[in-house]
C-alpha cells in the first residue's frame, strides 16, 4: 500500500496502473470528429496554444471538462481548462506568465494578455484516483489543521471530505475522479479526437447528468458537488438535461455536510449559481430538489425573496446581461437582494438620527447580519455601500450634486439600481428618465435640466402650501327695534358688491408730503432758492 502510494506520488507506474485497473476506471474510447461533430472554430485559440506547447515538450495535453461538454452541445464555452501529465512545476517552466496556485488542488494559471483583456487558461495535472479510506486523516478542517496538512498530499477529515488531493496518476484515473460523466471527457484540438472513459458522449445525447461512481460517496468526498449538481442541472435544463434519479437522491441527506466547507468557498459557489446566466433556473432547481434552505444563509435569503418583484427583476437582469456577454458584479445583485433590510433599518432610525448616519448604521447592521466574514468582503461591502448611499442622492437634482453623481466611479451601478426601483414602482419613472437623459447630455443641456428641475420643485412647493384667505371683519348693522341686529362687513350691507370692486382695484400709493421749507436749507436738500 505504502509503495503504491509513493509510486503514484512520484508518477511511477502510471501506464501499468491504468492497464491493470481498466475495468474499474472505465474503458478508453477515442471518438473521431466525424462522430462527435465538434466545431473547431468554437475552440479558444489560446487554449489550443497551451495544448500545443505542452505536446511539443513531450507531454500529453487535452482540453478538458465543461468546455468539452459545451463544445459537444454546440455551445461556445466561456472558460477553457487543460489537463496534462506534466507536473505543475513542469508546466510553469514552459510559459512566461504562469503561476502555481491552490493547496487542496495545485494547478497552474497560464495568463495571456494584460488588463481587462487578459485570459487565464487553467492547467491541471492528471490526478490519481486514491482510496480515501487509505488517506491520511486529520481531526480538524483546513484552518484548524493547517500545519498538519502542510506536508500531506492526500488527506481527508473525519467525515471523508478531501482536504488535499495532489497525487499524480494516469489519465483514466483522472477521468474517474471527476464528478459527472459529461464533464470527464478530453479533447485534442490538433487531432480533433475526444477521449471518453465513462460514456460521457452517450449521456450527453441522452441529456442525462450522471455522477461517476457512488453519488453519496462522491458528495462526502467534496460536498460542494451538491451545489455543482444544482448549477449544471439549471444551466443545461433548457437543453433538456436532468439529473439521473440515482444522482439526485442523496442530495438532501448529504446537504448537512456543507456545514464543514469553508464559508468563503460556499460564498464563491453561491455566486456561480447566481452569476453564470441561470440564476432564476438555479433557484427553481433548488426548490424542486428540496434544497431551498440550508446550503448557505445568504443563499437562503435569495431563494426566499426570489418572488419579490425587485429581487426577481434583479435576477432576470443578471441573466440577461450574462446572456448578452456584459459584465456582472456580485455587489449589484446582493445590493438588490438586501435592499429590503437596509431600507427597513434606515426607516426605523430616522426618528432618532439624521438621515445619512441612520443609513450608514443600517448598512453596517446588514453587513454583520447577512454577509459575515468572507473573503473579499472589504471591496464587496464598499461597492454595495456606494450603490445604497447613492439612492437618496438621486432625489436631489439641484446645484452641483448631479454633476458629481455622473462623475462617480459607481454611477452606472447606482443608476441601474435606481432603474430597477423605477421598473417595480418604488420610485417615479420620471426620476429614472431624468437621470438617464442627464447622464448622456452635454453641459449646456445639463444646466437647463437642473434649472427646469428647480422650477418644478418650486411649483410643487407652492402647490403644497395651504391657501390663506382673508375673512372680512363683521360689524353690527342698525335695524328696527323689533329685529335683532344684523351683521355685515366693513363695506356695508347691500353695498358689499361695489366695495368688493373697490377692494379688487389696485391700492393707491400715498405720497409723502414735504415739510414746508423755511429761509434756510430744506432738510436733507439744497439751500433755498437753489432747488
């Protein structure tokens, strides 16, 4: 057992291990282009270059995983991964910009381009299919057993969850340790051959998502596969895919295993559910599979509020933007989901605090209650805070405020948030339209718009003020002794109408009479005789 482990660790006996256990690890099938029908024009040139470089150096290399699945289905993959029998150090030595990352799985990121146009091709080494019962075991998790895990290559925790998996092996074992059959195929862009060990092409044609091996065991090895099952089912459901019943059955009973997964990893998986263009479908899958609650607290909130018009509009807008190839930010979607909490906390504080401090305190409470301590919270929180703080400022359309708003780095996110609020009737449609026009106008037009908004505000204020009417003073009118005294206005009784006309006429201005001048100079004027 120990010798076998050491041989696998050093990459020895790979071919022999593959031949000796072919039945256990599937049967290799090489499917030509005439059968699988992949369009080579859909293959990313940079991924092909990475494969070519590795092969020219004498290694095996293939495009692998979800990219091959999407290519088979005629879809253009968003990401391309490469698998090879070269170790991470050997891969890194072949590329100018390559970085080894990860602890649980050591992989290499080969970077092409710079800035926003850069592309990362993820390169992993073929891994051995290890028996987790023979793996080194630790009592804690990634954090509590960090020092103990430092020197381990294959380790699990008490529940069987894999904490380290860096033992290299042959390609057939690498295929077997992957999750679904449709994700365990390898494509050579040079020969256009697909290598399939577990009838992935057949399952793709049947539109079946089937777990390799025993599903419950595979979920215990890595509980995040539960979330991946939901995500793939949601993504592929429009094409008719569904989880195999045997694969779906253990999902609910294995869900508690997710509590041992680091919160930062669960947070990242939640974002993949919501930001890969299938957010609404993912929520529908969670509900249908009995996983609406319990995976991650913030995800529970999203699912619970998914039927709320504002949140539903935000989810649909995110799906639309991904479908159009536009960027999406987690801060925007989460700001939409948690706006209900922020607004309620803000309104509760307004009676005892000034508006801005009340809003800031409400935001802080929401971060502590809903977001928690996850990787990247600092930037995420800053972006969400700016979106929320902008909302009351949109109400002010005078002075220099509008110019400062459109120059703000997060103006577009804040405005899109306002736009969604207008779509569901939370604010007036005219307000969103005004900001839309203002953001696109030149400075002269912006000045006119601000002046017009100012006049409209004055008109509203005048209209809101109550009208004050002068009531004429009543005076008694002499009558016969038999009759009680009648009351009339100062203008008289039957003569009230003419008096009203006189009152309506403009009041004459009384000229100030000058004092008579004496022999001396007039007061404040010239000497007598000179005037």
